[in-house]
């Protein structure tokens, strides 16, 4: 009798090895116990925790589990007024006249306590915002401490920063920050303001207030005179009340271009100084002489790092036509190996999207990309059942005029375009309303200099991406804002320069 052979459906020759199924990593979760999150937070005004006059609180959740972590005060206009008054009194009474060397000591102290409490801060950052623990632990928190260290060093050396001029503090700075790098943005704002002798009222974003509130605790521990730093929480209205307060001298804002424009309109005709760090749509350019594997890894870092919640993310990739096929194939393979899931797991590459509304925006743009006729490729990874997650996604055959090539998505979605000549890619790279950052991958130094000179972007990385240092300035062209944070330039944003 003939043996009936079992037939299986014909398989294609291409087998895509799935990294997570072929060599699964065991879970390596960081412990939540490192974070002591209080059930409720009041406003940090004049060195103490004060109940909001509104008597209102709102919840902050963990976007990876949708569980409530804590509730925080919702500051109204009267609370903002209290905070600004406390900052003004501290400026007049203590801070303005304190010897610069003493000011520097406090900032050093804050930096050291951040280092001591780094693990706790990293865990809180990841729980509250959804970013992978390896990023909070290895990037956000150390970079925040570095920023305080760097500006602590400047406090008593301002005469060298501004030779033959007399730098004078502005007074009270109102500082408003977004949700993508909560503690790091807090450091970018507070450290240079204190070093130059200003006092501060800072508001973190609604969805990620917890590390800024933990910093309030650190500031108390540092014995900084009360009122020099005030940290208040609330939504957009709270930010607007800060901007419109008549006793504020300086607005430092990082966030969307849309809100940046509202702020500019509100302060027009006043003598308030401002710096605005806004959105971006960075071009990342790969020439055919680039080290391709290194460039592919750089592209992954540029757009999928921190779920693409990065203002300077390399969200537009321009590949020279002759190497486009190879780059796209390698990118697809690499996308498959990215580990998406629990942000508290030390192996996770892509964590949770920060909020439901941001997830909706990303889905909206993925739909737009498909409707515009681009080809979509997404990783085949499984997504957790709860929480806000999206697969790392890439569009090819994108046209320069497509919305996915022009508008900021702020998620792990890459648009790939091709080019033939230097002139063509420069024209395309500069052709968006933004100009925050860009990247160039090539073997030739001369090409790098040619590109950096002609690209309208505040930062241009060469053969790398998303590298930050407190000593180097950061900021944009066009609708990406104005003013610089970081480095020597970051000091100028907080002083008036007088003649000697
Ligand atoms: P956003 O909506 O502009 O919010 C930023 C901050 O402003 C939040 O604290 C927000 O409070 C507050 N705010 C909202 N409306 C306000 C108003 N009318 N007046 C004053 N403050 C107001 O931006 P986001 O969605 O949080 O952040 C994402 C954006 O930030 C992206 O466009 C990204 O490119 C940009 N970003 C830029 C940089 C840079 O350095 N250039 C860095 C990081 C992010 P609520 O949270 O309560 O709404
Ligand atoms: Mg949260």
C-alpha cells in the first residue's frame, strides 16, 4: 500500500528569522520598588508643598498599563500668581545678591543628588512616560545630572562667558516643558536659569509630571533658598497663565509649534524675553559612499529611539538611489529585531506611546501615509494587550509633497525617500517648515562640510545621530523655534548684557 505523504503548503525561499522567537530573551524587569510614588502631589511653591487653591487634582497614568500612578494638583491662575510671587520674592531677597560661587554650590548639590537618586528617577520616568528603562537609566537621568554639573561650573565664570560685558539676570523665568524628556527638559530649563541668577516657575507636561515633582523633593534636600525654584502642575491653561503673568521676565518653552505661536502672540508688545524650542522633521541623508551597516543602525536610533517622541528625530530618510534597495532591505530586517513591549524590561527597545491621544495621532498619520500611496512596512512583532503601543513602521515610495514627509508625526514612523545628487537632496531636505536637526552619512569629510553649510538645521550630525552634550547648543531654524539651549549660548538666553 502506498504511504500517503503529508504535504505541507509550499514555503517561500525567504525565511525571515524573527529575533524574538528564534532567540527569546528572558524577561529582565527593573523593580518598581525603586520608585516611591506618592498617591497625591501638591504644588511646590516657596520651598514647600502647597494645596492648590483650585482644590482640583488630575491623574497621571502609566501608559504601558493604563493604571493610575498618582494624582497631581491642577494649578489655576491664583496658584500661578502665588508661584510667581514666591519666585520674585526669592529673587529680590536671596538669589539676586548671592555670590555666584554660592549659587554654583547649590547647582552642584542638585546634580549630585540626582546622581544619588538616579535609579529612582529612571524608574519613575519610565513608569510615568512609557520610555524603555534602558533609555531613562542610560540617557535621560545621567544627561540631566550632566546638565546641572555643566551649568554649575559656569555660575562663577560668567565674566569669561561674556568678556567685557556685565551679564545681568532677567528676574523670574516661566518655564514650560513637554512630555518626551521630562526630567532632561527640566534640567535644560532650570540649570542655566539658576547659574545666571534667575528664579524659576516650571510646569511639566500633564502626562509626565512625576520626575519634575521628584526633583522638587531633591531641591528641598539641596537646601536651595525657598522660592528660587517653584514647580507647579496643570494643563495648557496653567501654562497660559504663566505666560501671561505680568511679573514674569522670561518665557522658556519647549513644545509644539502650534503652542509656540500662541505664546508669541500673547507676549507680543511686552518686554518679556523668550526662547522657543518647537517641532521638527529632520532629514537623515545616506550617500552611497556611507558605511551602510553603521548608517542603518544610525537610522534606527534616529527614528525609533524613545518611540520617535523626539523633536529632532530623523523622521525623513533620504537614501542615494544606488544604495536604496540595500538600505531598505537592511532596515526591514532590523525593524524585525526591535523588541517592543514592557518599558520596564531592560531588553525593550521600543516602549509605550506616551498617551492615548498621541497614539491616535500616530495611527492617523499611518492611515494618511497609506492613502497617499506610499508602501508601508511594519514589524510583525506582537503588541501587549494593554497600554498604548504601536509597531515600528516604515514607509517607502514616499513623495516629497506627502504629508508624512512634511508634518511631524512624533512616533516610530519613518518616511523613506530617494535622491541622485547633492543639490537635489539639499533642496528636498530644506523643504519643510521646520529646521531643527539633520544627519549626514558619508565617507567624505568634504561632503559633510558642504552639507552642514547648506542645510537649514540647528544641529547636523555626521555619521551619527541623537548625540547630546551639555556643552553644545541646541535649537532650531524656521518653525522649529529660536534661541539656543545648552553650552555658552544657553547662558545668553537668561541674561541682559550691559556695558562695563
Ligand atoms: P505642547 O502641546 O505644545 O505642550 C508643551 C507644554 O506646553 C506642555 O506642558 C503643555 O501643557 C503646555 N501648554 C499647552 N498649551 C499651552 C498654552 N496655550 N500656553 C502655554 N503652555 C501650554 O507639546 P507636546 O505635545 O507636549 O510636546 C510635543 C512637541 O514638543 C512636539 O512638537 C516636539 O517636536 C516638541 N519638542 C521640541 C523640543 C525641542 O527642543 N525643540 C523638545 C521636545 C519636544 P499640557 O501638557 O498640560 O498640555
Ligand atoms: Mg503619565
